[in-house]
C-alpha cells in the first residue's frame, strides 16, 4: 500500500461520525494490506510505531518538529510558528508549506523511517531523519506524519474497534473472539494481525503466550457483602487486597521485564524487584503480584501514594532503600514453557508458592480457603483492622481469564459499606466554557463518560465541574484543546452537546455521592455531585475507564446497601 493511500484513509476516517462506519472503513484499510504491511498499518492507525509497552517514543517536542518542518520545506522557523498560531495544528502547517509531489513511498518505507526517528539516540539525528522523510512526502502525507510524530493523530481508534475491523476484513465476524484471545495473550495487535495474515486462522487457534509479551490482566468484579461472595463462589480462596502497584513480571534467563496493570514497561522503576526475580531459579517465568512499600521496623504498609512515588524516573535506587518493597505474588501465568493460565486457580497457586519460596522480597499473598460466610466476614474485618483496602475472593477451579472482568475474581472493599465512596475512572469527551468566575478560564466543566466494552463506545455519565484547582483547569484546557475535534467522535454516544468536543483520550478519577437513573446521559445513569480527585490518570487508557457494566453493579450495590440499612 502506498502511504498516500493510507493518508487518504486518515482523511476519510477523520470525517466519520458513526461507530459502525468506522469499523467498516478500517476493515477496508486492512483488506488492502499485504501480510508484511498489516502490523505497521495497525500501529500507524493508532498513532504509534509499536505497542506502548515497548517504550519506543519519538521523543520530539512540538518545537523540534516545527524546526524539522522549517528545514524540510526551506522556510524560516518564524514563518512556521506564525502559521501554527493561525492554524493551531502543526500537521496543517506542514500541508500548507509542502508543495511537493512526494516520492510515492509505500507504507513500509514510511514506517521504517519513522521507526528510525524514534530509535535514533540524539535529538539532532532525530530531527534530521524527520527532515529527510518530510522531503520525500506530499503535502497530505506530511500532515499525517507530523501529527503522528507529535502524538496528535486524534483518530481515537482503540484496540476493540481494530479487532472488529480485522474480523470484518477477513469476512468473518466470528473471528473476533479468536483475535481477541490472541490479543489478550500478547497485547500486540500488530503481531496478532500479521500472524493472521501470514499464517491464517489456524495460527490464532494455536497462538501461545511468549515471555516478553505482556498478558492482559484478569480483573475483578465487585460485590456488596461477604455473603454474596459465598453465594457466587461457594468454597473459595480469600486473599488480602494490597493497595500497591500491580506488576506482571517476565523472566527469561537473565532478562527481566516488569509491566504495570496498564501494560506499561516499568522495569527501570523496580531494580530491587529485578534483583529478587533473578534469584528465582527458573529459565522462563511469568507471574503477577502487588508491590507495596512498607516500613521495615514496624512491618506496616505505606499508603499507595508512597509506593507510586517511584514513578519519578530519577533517584529510584535511593528511593528503594528508603522505602523498601514487598512483592506479594498472587498468580502464576507461565513457567518453563508451560501455559498456566489455562489451569485452575488452586493448581496455579500451589505452584506459585513453590516458585517464590525463600525469596527475600517476594512472598505469596496471604490466603485462606473459606466456605462459610462467617469466615469471609472475619477475614474481611481483620484486613480492615490492619488498615488494608479489603479482600479478594477467587474461584478455585477457574482459569486465569486474561483481559476480562468477571466473577472468577471478586473484590470486596471497605468503602462499599455505607455510600458510594468508590471512585470511578471516566473519560473526558468534551468540555463546556463555563460561566461566572470560570468564564475567564474558558473552561467550566468536562463531559465525562464510561466505557462500554460491548459496543466499544463511550457513554456519558456526568458533567464534572469541580475538584480541579484553577491551575489544573488551565492546564486541562490546554491539553484538551490539543485534542479537540470539530464534531463528536464516532465512538462517543451523547445527547448532551458540550461547547468543545474532544478525542476520548484522557481519564480522570471522579467521586460522587450517588448513582441515579438518568434519561439524559447515554450511560442510562448519572452521578450526583461528581468531583474530580487528582488530575489526569496518566496510567489509564480510555479503555481502562470504568465500564458501563461496573456502573450497573455499583448501582445495584448502592441499592442493596441502602435497602439493607
Ligand atoms: P481494576 O484493576 O479491577 O480495573 P482498579 O484499578 O480500580 O480496578 P481495584 O478496584 O482496587 O483496582 O482492584 C483490583 C486490583 O487489586 C488489582 O488490579 C490488583 O492490582 C490489586 N490487588 C491487590 N491485592 C490483590 C490480590 N491478592 N489479588 C489480585 N489483585 C490484587
């Protein structure tokens, strides 16, 4: 495929307003790909060059990209900056300045050049490589290349849409499940697509876990009471719920990689965990656990805020001495060539205990087997007394269901008793200018949505106008203006019209007093007195936001608790 053809598709995709049309056009794009192109096209459609956990970023600021544009098209940087002020989009600036025909590069060539830009070590080399690439492109092509480099493709295409499109491209909607399964095992849709294109459907049926490819995490459902745990699971495992950092650890020989709940590569943040894992005498291993900072002298755990501070990239070593970690291993996914995700929980757990035995930093999570409500109540109360968040209950005979939230795992948190104090993670889909005091800031509230996994859309649930400081509002407006859209994004469902629509990209955490039924919000529910806590959740993708089904659960739980009082 010529890159110019992909650029035409980008243009077409930008104008689409319906979710169905979006997957149909994407299917058409994929159908036109050769087997060696499809992975690259998938990354480019998502505005990337590799799955995020590879940690490969362009590392070029807007300023440097503007500089590359000025060099490529032989104009002064001041002219680029003036045009940018006028057009508000560096991609449009490139389109405006670039009068060339283009060399007719194909998708693979452009992708490889972009890959070189990202992997180049020095800034100068990056800029010069981009200059070279831009010189070989037509106006429209350069518009999209520039947008990709600065992370503003703004198409907002998620994995679920692409999975559906892939199945459609193959003419079989039923393939969706198989594609999804493979994706859950490697978190790399490019890899799944090229496997499918090169080796056919059978290759997906036999798709296997590989060390170095993160597995999409299994997630837990909520319940409102200890008795509901027993009624759903019967005899089950109960574990302490640690409020730390979920880590998925991969070991192959002397190499260790660590991924977050959100599948970001976190290896650098945890040198102490890496050393501890290297002590484990296994060649190939994937397991999961919760890392939590603790006070060595009292044995008490620190709150999440302390553990998370490691995210600062510098001083990690110093920090790991000041706040040592414990890693509570809670699941085994792969060992010495054997896929453990398909085995029942009890078997995984037993083997896991053997794997981490005697390690200084890693220990199995605290666990008991329970069959009566009273045991669950006691375990829960004890956990709360110790200042822990709550407990997790696990179905004894269940496999590890990668990438799915179901009742194989159940979380019971302290906050559920009483009111809706569990927070929700919502995606911003637009904003309102605001009145009164806020008018001067140009933003007064954001329109926020939950994710509906079934339809791969975002459905509104609240207008959030409080919780941010004035500086945060200013920063937020700036961030949202960079991803604003002329019309509602095709994956957003809303009857409310904000002043500015945005790409569904940023996730915020929101607290509310209550969930109510709503005829206006497309989620069917609304939040009473919603307020933001913290700022943008950099660790969450839009698809990691609270799911529509969770709202439903929370609503039911709230009703039960209220009725029960
Ligand atoms: P979720 O991860 O379910 O989307 P969330 O990010 O809001 O939701 P929680 O609702 O707090 O997280 O609960 C699930 C998380 O609890 C897991 O992702 C994991 O990080 C953590 N956790 C702590 N202890 C355990 C345990 N023993 N077993 C499994 N998970 C645990």
